[in-house]
C-alpha cells in the first residue's frame, strides 16, 4: 500500500508539473517561433541579451535558497518554523538589493541606450526573481508541487496574454515592451507565491534581520557549493554566448541564442520531472534509489537517438519559418545535441548529486567543463575566428561534464558506465557528421538508417525494460 501511495504521489506531482509545463511549452513555442519573427534580428538580439543577463541573477542569494532547499527537502510545510523563514526572507531582500547596486551603477553609465535599458531592467527583474525563487524552492522542498505549478502558470499565462496583445497591436519595432511585460508578469507570480506562503510573510519584519543568524549561516554553508555548482554549470554555455556578443556583436549573439532557446525548449520537460523527483527520492531507501537509477538510465539510453531524430523535422521547420535566421541552422547542428548530455544531467545526475548531498563532485564536474570551454574558446576565437567552432566548443564541454558526472554516480551506485556512454557518443557523432559532411538530406537518411539499426541491436534491452516496468 505504501509503495502504491508513493507512486500515486509521484504521479500527481508529475501531472501538476506537466500541467504547468504545458503552458510553459506554449510560451516557449511563442518565444522561439513568434517573437524572433516579429522583432527582427537586431531587436531580438537585445531581447535575448535581457534573457541572458537575468539567467545569472538567480544566484545573488549567496547560496541561501539552495541551502534551504537541500536542508529542508522532504519536510512538510506545517513542520517549518515560520518565523525563521520570515527572517531568511528579510535577509534575502537585503542581500540581493546590496549586490545589485554595482550592476545598477554599471547600467546607468552604459553608452548604448538599448544596453542601458537591458541592464537596468535586469536589475529590477533579478530582485523580483530571487524572491519568487525563495518561495518556489520552499514549495519544491516541502513537496507542494501543485501550488508551485499554479504559480508558474500564473506567470506563463499572463505573459502569453501580453504577447497576444503585442501581436494584435503589431508592436514590432522595439524589444522594450516585451521586457516590461516580462517583469510585470514575474511580479504577478510573486504576489501569488506570497499569498500561498502567508504564514511566513505575515511574520515579515526588518527586526528579524539580526535573528536566526546561525540558521542563515548553516543554509549558506550548505547551499553555497550547490550555488557555485549551478553558476559554473550555466557559465559553460554562458561564457560562450558572452564571447560571441563581444566578438561578433548583438546580431550574431541573437542568432546563436535562438539555437540555444530550442535546446532549453526540449530540456524544460526533463527539468520538471527532476523537480518532482528530488523530494521523493530523499525519502527512498538506498536500494530503491539504485533501482531507480538503473531503470531510468536505461530509458534515457534508448531515448538518446530518438531525441536526435526529432531534431531533423525541427530544423526543417525553422528553415521554412524563419528564413532571416538561416545562419542559425549551421549552429543548431552542433548545439541541439546538447539536449542529449544536458538531459541526462538534469534528470538523473544532478538530482542524485542533490539526493546524496554530494554537491562537491557536481561542482568539480562543472569546473572541469568550464575550464575546458575557456581553453576551447581561446582556440575558437584566436585561431579559427569561427562561431561554429564556439558552438562545437560548447557541445564538447557539456559532453565532458556529463561523462564525469556519470563516472561519479556510477561509482557511487556500483553501476556499469561504459555500457551506455560509447553508443550514445557514437549516435551523436553520426548525426553531426552526416548532416555537416554530407548535407541535410543525405545526412538525415543516414541517421534514420542508423536509428533503425540502433533499435534493432538493442531490442533485447527494450524487452528487458518492458518486463521490469510491468513487474
């Protein structure tokens, strides 16, 4: 009965997460297909610059939020000490506000008016976003996935409504209204989260700033490593995007960012599953976690070539729908396979690093990958002077991170590693080689043929997985 209850709990949480993801999926479609077509290449570049900056604003909390997530993960909301979390909320506001001051000064002194607008708007958004993240992590840690999902949908649906208004009014000459809508929708989401954590918020007082300092220090000690791991993980791709902006300008930056939008487009689903799994796996016995890893690692192994197969019609759609971004197709061939390696990281490896509180090894994986991308970027820019080489550098670095992470997790769980890694790498290699060297049409035919052979060769694994699922 307990096992069935656990399954029902996961099933309900996945359902709520994917309900929110359905609206997020719609928003992603609009942002990836409609916004670049409406705004044009340059204005879309500035819009992507705003999105790029705010991605890193979520780390201004000095690890406080991550520490709360790790330490409180698996508890019930009713078991929390509300005044303590009100105190942490006050400290978070002060932390982020002080850290954003120098960025605000930088924005004011920016010569380019569009870049100035982007920086200043990013400062405002980052403050709101960190407050939203605080409550989002509390929802996730206490397994209130339904409330978290509704909060996510409140942001997504209001922004979709704003996009429709912009389309109807034919606002296509500036990215700025889109930024305003994005900030306001995040503010709306914050109000929803405050309403659903009223037991904490009603205890809010700046007098709490000097209280619960030991708890604050404990959270930061635990969370700072995870925060650094998350930052370095994002920088693997982020430093490549920054280099493109500085070396080739905002137009090329926007084109490459469009390709990476589609990577995130596919990864959103896996990140939602990962969000549900963490608090649930924290409650599992060790042997059950090992069984979980064995099953889902096999599933991902069989899905890897399928992910790549879906890229083929997707690239064709982009060629037809966004002819102004034809250069992006060349970069997509190298960037979209990131889905394979980042998907495994999101769903399995990062989740298990958190479950085992082994964030030091996660940080190590990210640092090695970050050093790799820095070295490859120097070569790509100074030697080859090539955006394609930068895109390939991102893929190689993400791949290295995934391999190192799998090594640590496989060793901890005493599971074989190389059984899966080499066939996956070979599948990615066939995909890229076929399209780049032989052209889109012939390359697609070759990869589809390879995909059929892949499934035939591993049909025994498919049968074995089916038997495990039934039992």
